[in-house]
C-alpha cells in the first residue's frame, strides 16, 4: 500500500513516521482493497490555538471508490486516530454492502409463499 503524507505545518511534518505506522496498523486487514492512502494535516487557525488541527484521510479503492474522511481536534494524534477509525468503519461497511449476495426472484417468491422450510 502506498501512503502519501502531506503537511503544511512544521509540527505536522514531525509526525510523518508515526502517521505512516498508524495508517498501516489501522488498515492492515484492508490492504488488499486499498492500494493508496493519502493523509493531509493542516492547522486551520494557525498559532491562535483551539480545535484547529485538521486531518484528512483519503482512501482510494477499486471496488468502493474513494473514501474521504476529515476530522478536527486539539492535537494531531487525536485528529489522525479519529479519521482512521471513521475511514475504516465506512470502508468496511461499503465493502460488506458490495459483497452481499443478491437473492434471486424465485428464492424470494418461495420464501413469501412459505415453500422454504428451515
């Protein structure tokens, strides 16, 4: 899996190794479906402080399309963890939805008429 890291802030650049490690850990079960992940850090308010650390995680997949999750927090690590939790949850749900077998019309009619016994 290719992981692209972008940050406009000097503090965000210090988290490069930690970010790559966290993304690999969070997506370890989904690496076959996610060939590319992009993580962007930005500081919205600058030096003023507050809830202004923004982390955007973009996961490109062949089957589920592109999943983009953004979160805000007081610090970079919390924003990253929140984004990764939501991204894995959304991606897992969409992959399960796409792999769910579709029942045929005859099977549905048999169930409706009580012909199928359990």
